[in-house]
């Protein structure tokens, strides 16, 4: 270990009777170690860095050949580092930058349940300082959690986990009994889309619309329905698809000239290296290059925007072929829009030309079931059950088989018992 700190040489001596040369070195008070014979004429040994000059003086006028095989130790390592100091400095700076970038947040992932606006939650988190580019040590979970729970009433709890350069936010929603839906069969039927009522099949509940009524999406159709006997509401609906395409197309033809513009992004900041683009007409193609080491992606991106010079040329298309193309495209679009259970009716085709643009319109009249189940809250279900348990005059319906008040049954029983007692006394 001491020799490694001071530095030493590994030498090879070649010649006849190399042992005599080694004895000669030792007599001149030069310390050698790790002596090893390679073959009959070669011997390998180690000598300290300070004794090399003495061996060189002894070598002069001698018949033996001495070669330096290896330089080992901290002094030689430091000399090599100094020789490549620019490369070593760049490596150290890169390592420091890598360690620095890992201390900042690059991405935020939000797990938000249904009923809580994710955009509103993200804005509130940014207001508290939780956003990409923030220093991880400055994230105060308690302050952020208290702020979110105070600003958004639906949030019961908020957990924030920092893993590497990513932040995972998990939201737990409050269990509100007033808005919680029940597993009861009771529900309302609302319109799933706009239409004109054709037929109402109210197997359960009370219909609030009639044939010929015009309804909008979300309107109430049947109140207090039961899922065990689902109602159906058929209506006339309309679907429209509009397809546009210019019949005079402009084609861009590249001339072969191009220039690159580089933009460096660091988190949400952009730094553009500007260049003077003197092309009258051009198209732009962007390529994004990311810096990665394994699974880690640095928050630095380089966007290369290539500007290609083009010449424009106008080409007029065949109008009839273009109409047929837009017609087929519109019909295909309508097939995707209409549900499989809908019955297609009249189909209307229209087209019009505006400047160099051809517009094709296809309108379809269909007949379909527009009923949609709307789940009720516990309060609404209890209200329906109470209304159903009332008689026509508004009094509660008794629970006994003959639907008679409990007090009447009790009085009649007492009267029968008195009558039996009096008959018994008379017989005696």
C-alpha cells in the first residue's frame, strides 16, 4: 500500500547471468522486491520511483538490457489525469449536473376519482407550488394537503409520494350519504339525446312526456321507474355528417434547400437559437431528441425544426369523384355515430361549393330507444318509497293484510273479549 502511494516501476532485465546484475544493484543499496523469473534470460522486479535514477547510472556501460514494463502508483495516476484534465473536468461537471437534475420534479401523475375535476385539482397544486421544475426538498406535503382539502370539498384525503423525479398524487373522495347512490331498483329515465317522441312504453314509473313532444338530451322522460321492469321511449332522431375538401389542391414541392433551427427546452422553459429564414414558402418538420441514461430521462430536450423551401402548384380535382369520395366518407361516419339498435329512415344528400371548397352534407332520420337510466340518491329513493306507500287520500297504507289501522284491530279484539266474558257469566 505504501509503495502504491509513493509509486514504483516494474522493470525487466534481459541478459546472461541476470542474478549478478541483481546482486550488483543490491550492493549499491537499491531496494528491489517482487522478483520473478520470466525465462532463462529475463527477470522481472519492482523498484521504488526514487531509485530508478540509480539503476539508470548502473546500466550505463553494462551488457544487460533494462526495460520499464509498468508504472504503478498514485503519482503516475495523477500525472495521467492532469494530462487529460479537460476530459476529467467535463466528466465531473456532467456528474454534478446529473445529481442536480435528480433533485427537481420532472412529472406529476394525478390519480383522481370520478366527480372531482382533474384540471381544477392540477391548478390548485400549481398554486401550492407543486409543478414540474420545483425543487423536491421544498415540497411541504401537509401544507398542500390542507390547502386542497379546504378548497375542494369533495376531497377526503390527499397523498403525495415522491419517487425519483416523479410525484404521484392520489385523491380519496368523500363518501357523502346525501349524494351516494343506492343499489335499489328505483331510478328515473332521461333522454340520452335530442329527439321527437314516437312511442312511450312505461312498464314501470310515471311517464312525463307524450307522443309528439320534443325533448332534449337530459330531459326527464319517466319518473320513479324500476329496473326490474325497464321502460322504453322511442323517438325520432337526426344524424348529420359534414365532409369538406378543396377541389383545387395546392401541392408543395421541395426545392432541396433547407435550414435547421434548434430549440432547447428545460422543464417548461424554451431557449431558441434563431436563424434568418429567407424562404417565401416552406414546410416545417420537427424532431425531438431526448437525453437518456438507462430508464432515466433528463429534463432537457432538443427540438430540431427543419425548414424546407417549397414551390406551390395548384391542381384541380375531378368534382364527381370528389363528391363520391365525400359521400362514402360521410356515410361511414354516420354508421359509427348511430347505435346498432337504431332503425334508419330517410337519408338526405346535399352539397355546395364555396370558393375552392366542396362541402357534402348527409342527414339521416332514425328511430331509436333514447331511454337512459339515471341513478337516484338515497334521499330521492326514500321519497319515492314514501309516496308509493300512501293511499289516494294521502294517508299511510297500513302494513296488516287487510290494510286496516292497528287501533281499529285492537278495539275490535277488546270488544270480542268483553262479549265472550259476558256470555260466560250468563251461562253460569
